[in-house]
C-alpha cells in the first residue's frame, strides 16, 4: 500500500515541474526526512529539492524572532517579576520558579491560541475574587489577601514579560506563534511565487489554523490530511479536528478535502495481547521482533513505546539478529549512572551536618562508589580497611573532615579529587559550578574511559556550563538548594541522542514521533490508561470551566490528539501488535486503554469488517511443583566439625537455633558463616540488649555476695544517665545518639533500667531479702551420653544469680517481650521441637549447668530459673512453670536434651529445613 508521504511526493512531482519554489511544511523534522527520501526515489531526473520545514521552523521564520528555552525564560521572567514587586513582597528565586513555569505554560497556551490574554486573565482574577467573597468585618486573612494579590498581578506579568522578550527579539513558543500570525500579511506578500504544501497535520492550535487558512486562501497552496472514513462518526474523537475543519473553514466551501480514504478497514491483522507487568511486555516484544526479522520484514517495522521510560529495557530485549536500529527518542540523562553521582554530590552537601562539617555516610558512599572513582580506591587495601573500620566497626553515620584525612593518609592519588568533592562549598554557587567542571575534567583523564562514558561527561559538562552562563548573566542562583532545583529541571529536558540511519532498519519511537510515517508492521507497548492517553491532569492557573467557556484546549482535546496518532498507525499497516498490562496498580488505574475498547466496539458494530482481530492474555508459566525444603546430609567432614563444636561448647542459643531451623544451625555453626555486615545506622536490637545488660552489670557488680537495700538502688538511679551513656560509648557511638531515632533509643534504654530499679525497690519494700550471688556468670559443664563416644561441653552466660528469702534464683534478662505462657509446658516433647518454648529450654539449661557446677541437690535446696522481661516488667520475675525446679522437672529436661543432642550427632539424620514465616538467613 502506498504510504501517505509517497502519495504527497507523487502529487508534488506530477503537478510541478520545478520543485525549487516549493515549500513543504510537515509536523516534524523526522517526517521531512522521509518525504525528502520519497521525492528522491520518485524523481526520474535531477532536480533541486523543495524546501522542507517542520511547522515550528516555518512559524519561527514568519515571526522572525528567536525561541528562548524554558530555563532561560524563567530567569528572564524573574527579571520582570523583580521590577514589578516591592522589596516587602519579593519572593526568592527558588520560590518564584515553582509557580513561574506553570504560569509560563498558561501564557504559552493563551498566545498560541490567539486568545485575548489580558481579558481572560482579568476574567480569571474576577472568578477568584468571587470564590473568596467575604462579607465578614475582619475581611480576608493575610493568606487570602496574598492569594488575590497574585491573581491581580498575573495580567501585568503577562504584558510586561511579552514586552521584555520582544525587546530582545526573543519569544516563547506561544508568543512566536502569535507574532507569526501578526506578520502573516507581510510574509504572504514576500512569498507570492512560493508554492506551499502542508501535509500530515491533525490538531492545530488557533494560530496554526489562522496561518494555514490565510496561506491556502491567498496563495497557490495545497493542504493534505491523512484522514480516514473510520473517523466519520461524531463519537470518534480521533476525527474531531477533521470534522471541525471541513465544517468551519471557508476554503472547503469551494475546494475538495484532500484526502479522506478508507485505509483502516482493509485487510490487516490486529493482535491484542494482554500480559502482567512491564517486563513481560518487553519479553513479548523481543519475541515478536525476532519473528518479524526472520521474515525479513524488520525494514518495514516500527516499535512504538507508549511508556518511553521503558527504552533501556527494550534495548536489552532486541534480538541479536537485528543489526540496524534507529531510535528517534533520546535516552533520558536521568537514567545514566553519572546522574546518580551528581545527585549524590548535591545530596551530600545539601544534607551536610553544619555543626561539625560532616557528611551522611550513605551520601558519602554514593559519591565514592561512582564507577570511575571506585576504580581508583578499590585496589588500595589500606583505604578499604580504614573505610570498613570507620563505617562498619565504629558505626560512623556522619563522616567528618578528620575521618576523610585519615582515609587518605596512604591514598595520595585521591587527595586532589577528594578535596574538591568533600571541601566546604559554603553555598558559593560559582565555586560549586567550578567544582563540577573540575570533577568532570578529573574523570575525563581516566585512561580506561569508554567512548560512551566520554559522551556522558560531555553532556553533563553542557548542563553545568548552561547554569554557569545563566548565573553569570542574571546572578539569581544564590545557594546550592536553588542550584539543585535548576539542575534537575535542565536534566529533565536533556537526553542523549542516538546516531543511526533514520531510513534503515527497525524504527523505535514514541507515539508523537510516529506522525505522518507509515509502517507495515507496528508494535505498540503499554497501551494502558495513563500512557495512551496520558491522563487528565493539567497544571494551570486558569480554571477548567473558564478554558471550556473560552474555547481553550483542555485534557479532552489532548486525548483526541492521542486518539488520532494511535489510530493513524493502522492506516497502512498490515500487522499491528497492541501490548498492554493486565495488572492494575494499587490505586485501581492502569486498565487497558480506551483505544483498545473502541477498537473492540467498532469490530462488534461491523465498522472493521476486513480487520482480523486476535485477542489473547499471556499468563507466565508457574511451576506447579512445590518448593522442596533444603536437606543436607552429614558427611565425615560434617561429623568431624560437630565434634569440634562439642569440644568448644554448645550454648542454649546454639541449640535453640537448631530447634528453630536445623539449616540455620548448619550455616552458622557447621559452616561458620557470618551474617552480612551492614551499617548499624540505628541501634540494633542485640546492641540495645547488650547496653541494658552491661548497665545493670556495672550497677550490681559492687554488691556481689551482699544484700541489697533501697539506698543502694537510689544511688544507682543517680548514676543512671552517665552509666547508660558510657555503655552507648562502649557498644555503639555517643556522637550518633544526639538526635533522631538513636536519641529515642537512648531514652528508652534509660527508662528500661529505671523501670527495673523501681521493680527492685518494690520487692525490697515487701521486706524481701535480696542477695546478689553473681552477675554475667560464664558457666560450662561436661555432659556425657552413653551413645556418644565423646563428651559434650555445655556452656552459657547467666545474667544474674541471686538469693531471695533463701531461694536461689537464676535470672535471664530479656529486652523483648516475654509472656508467662512461654514458660509453661505440659507436653515435654514440644521443648525441643517447637520454637515457642526456646526460652523455657534456655532457662532450664542454665539451671542444669549451674546446679551441676555447684553440686546443688534439688531434693534439698530450692532453685528457681526464670526471666525478667523489660517490656513486661509488670509481670516481674517469671519462673519456669511458676514453681521451683524439681528433680522431676530436671529429669524431663535431660531426656529432651539428650534426645536433641543425639539427633544433632546422628549421621543418618539430615539437617532439614523447617518451613518458617521469617528467615534468619
């Protein structure tokens, strides 16, 4: 089937012998490139090609003013704003920029649609005053007055900004369109001998409409539309603008509407493919491309990305056999690793601790782990060791200049760059921008730098140079925060352009880049609401009802534009693959696009008789087989390692680990694997427990083998703050507890200790005699089992042993919450098979070891073993089964202990994983 541009080229050549006086105006530069190729292919002899322009370049030529970019425009606008504001109500540049860009967009929309901007802005102002109508004596609040004052000035901002820009021969896009319309009469007089050809347009703003109508009525001009009979229905939003032009343009009272054809309802295949998640769409796209490539059809294929953010994933999914790819859209600089490096630098200095001039460790690591920098220090063992000690061992969350100096003691090649990276930038914008250039120069010198990395550095150098130029001209960026805002804004507009042969191979583009172009095979991804069309939200100071009343475009018009671009891809295609995500997001959005629904309804109503539809839902294959639990057999080496463990000693926690999950025991004890070491940014639970234990140990140690009294406890209370602080110094970091979560943890630790001391006082007030026997007692004993050839060493550390009214007590402190029910057992087999009773197992094992080591006869002496839970201090001392340890209890425990140890050492019993809701490893 003949493409639209091929048909336009044929018309131009057949109607005009001399092409040199022809100007072709198309929606985009890319379309112009394809038209030029079509004309060259159809020419039978040498000829001067017509002048081919994009609509933007054409309008700029009529207006004869230069377009200013959006970032520079904000600086120019602030100059105007300052002149119109008093010192009392002048906003900072940072604050101004947050609303100025929205207002500029409104100005742009008003001008490009040739609206009476000042009248509409006055109307908006009046509507806002009605909204805030207030008949109270006190009148408006200050906030309300400021709100209304802003709308009072919008009209003044508009007129003054226009004048300011035009005096410099500059304009934003809407102003250029307005100026072009004003210059149109002169332009037509100066181009009487030029033949204008407009082709491939759909939605025109008011300025474009007026310009086109004037030119086609007053000159020798042609205009060609790519319209289809499918759009005739008034319900079809894709044909909204064609219906409007045919009805309202005077030109069509005497001229034919070129062209309206029947292209969509022709023989073609439409594949509607729904699948969950983006990654599944990308994989499916790769499969479709591979199939098309094997059929040698890739030259006639376009891949349209409904969600352009998926470009990096798409590039990784392109089959290897496709050698030629042309990418129209740019690669977003935000996705480049170097962007994270500069973002990290900004975050580093924005969040610097000004009190001691230190940097948050995560931002510090983000900066030095930039790949090019990482190469420099990763091989330096001394630097690595010092860095690990600083962050992981010393738990340093804020890194000072002194810390950095120590890191660099033997890393001489890093001193210069670290001085730039971590120096005191002090909100000196010129210095900061100069530093960025120095950093880029340093990175450029890296010998292993790849060509693509050089391109990255070049693009970022351009960004910082633009900021330098703007600030040199205006001087409005006065601090790093404002600089960061504008850096991010520029980054959004910058992308890495790809070089390729635009007329060769697979074409990858966004929906807007597909304008006027035709392909036999079309793949469209992410055809979901929110992407196609993009959604109904618009930032604007002009209310929606006023826009509708005054005939300004709204989100509905934008949806009509997307509808046309979508359906136009069907005009001359033979195979269309429409991929969409079947899973909605957490807010219920993300359902299939309305365009898919419209296609389905059209098919049901016999409007697409010749189109073959194939709808399918792709569901990834899931393994139906259950996940097998890990099972590890005991080898000779395993048994040898178990004997080593038995000789060193088995603790209650080690045996409890086996009860919980034998695989954990195997990894930690047999293989001696350690947990991944992370930065303890906030006090970990085990560190917190150690701090509590050691605080109480320090308090009670002077009273070993002594009876306690209330006066002793009162003295402890006086020392509480200093002692807890000392333990934080020993086990964590005093510097890290001055604020935030760690400060709260410090206060909680003090509260836990004071609660415990108050509990001790309450016990003493009951006339109980409490004698401290021992604290933090390391204890061990040999345990012999007839069935084993080796003795088993049992070991542990008992937090406290005391005597209360003649009864010996073994106490284990727990900073977590423990209930009495966890220390009661009826079925003894559960003691070594269920994790719930691990605390019972622990205190019974302490009781066994202590009674054996001290030759305690449980028939004669009274012994209790229990827990004090700091989160359940109201329950006090909770003893096992609520009673003393009897010989029956100990005998039952030893039966279970023997059973457990024999299982561990039985070579026939494997280490078998248990099903757990939560894993330690």
